[in-house]
């Protein structure tokens, strides 16, 4: 009987999933509760203008998207049949 290796994804996939999930959660928290920075850190970095919160939203949205695309690429590298099925 031939050995069939289901080549598991590399640890990079799981790191991208974890970081993407964390940044996505931070994105949602910042959108729902923008004053968390002031409450948690005791700082008001933007003097109440909201610019710091929008910067956090932009950074976390970008990080979430980059991690999701990286995880997708990593998944497709190790599961080529699934990649062909979605075309």
C-alpha cells in the first residue's frame, strides 16, 4: 500500500490565522468602542479628534487583509485540488 501524505500546512498558516483573527478582533473593538485607547492607556493621543482611532482601524484592517491573503495562499499551496475546484 503506497504511503499517502496529506501534507499539512506550515506553521506560517496558523500564525497568519492567529494574527489575522487578533487584528480583526481589534478592528471590531475599535469600531464598536473607539474610546478603548484612552480608557486602557490613560492617554489621549489625538486630543479627542478621533484620528488615532481611525489610524488603528486602518492599520488593523490592512493587517487582517494581509494575514487572510497570506493564509489563503499558504492553504492553496498545500491543497492544490481545493484551489482548482474554486476556479
